[in-house]
C-alpha cells in the first residue's frame, strides 16, 4: 500500500507541474494580448478588466463596456466594482481599436490616468493599460 501511495503521489505531482495552469501569471503585455485574443477582431471597442491576485495570477476576465466603432465610455466605478468583488491585488485593463491604429487617444490617456489615481486610492493598483488591434498590441503606461 505504501508503494501505491508513493506512485499516486508521483503522478499527482507530475500532473500539477505538466498541466497548463487555470490561472496564468500575467507579467507582460504579450500575455495580456494572448488572453484577449477574442477581442482582437471585434468591430466595436471592448474595454476589458483583468483582475490579478498577489502573485499576478489571473483571477478573472471581465468585459466592462462595449462601445461603438471609435469609443467606449469607462467609469472607475464599473472597473473597480468587480476588482473589489474579486478581492484583486492589482488590475490590468485593455481595449481594442477596431481601426487598427495603436496610437492612444486623449480619452485613452485620460481614462488611464483616472484609473491609476483611483487604484492608488483604493489600494488596487493599475499595472498596465493595453491597446489591442487585429495584429498588434501596445502598452500605454
């Protein structure tokens, strides 16, 4: 029985180390872009929130707003409500640009500054804001 237990424990360890984690560590804009590949080809702007734990593992992906072809209204209350509910240690936000232009708009920069400020106040820092197009992505922080 002891040998069977050892063998089962070895299989369990192998399974844990070799399987893809359900909650990937988000430590680069490239990983954000991979997680948000479903948003790349949308024809409307989608503003997405990724909530992260203390080790930067993904807790959950939330679509905060779906806007028009060229804009999306975002308010800190809609961003931080799910972050607080998820007990997030940090957040990353992203949105797509259906136009394919990676240049952040004035509104993009203003939203980033406002979310960064509110994040500092509530203790859930904004780690990054990513713009995603069909073929590229760019951090605007």
